């Protein structure tokens, strides 16, 4: 990994895609939500959570990034 990072720093090309900013922001929001839910579960404050909306957002992001949605995510 170290070699890869050093090689990319010297010879690599950085590509900035402003279209991905919104997706990245949404992933951060959803990650924060998932972390909060996990913390509440570990504290015993909640026992069951409906993650269907979260999974829907992840599917949309995966499709937007060109991935395939085979229903396993």
C-alpha cells in the first residue's frame, strides 16, 4: 500500500469529479446515521431498526457510481 501511495504521489493523476461531491456528502450523512443507530443499539436504547430507507439510498448511490444492483446490498 505504501508503495502504491508513493507511486501515485509522484506519477499519479488526480481526477476531480464535482458530480461525486453530492454522493460523497450523502454517504457521510448516511454513515453518521448508521453510527448513531449502532451506538443506540449497543446502549440498549433501541432493539430493532428499519434500514430500508438507508439501503435504498445505498442502492441509488451504487447505481449512480455505475455499479450493479443485484439485490444483495
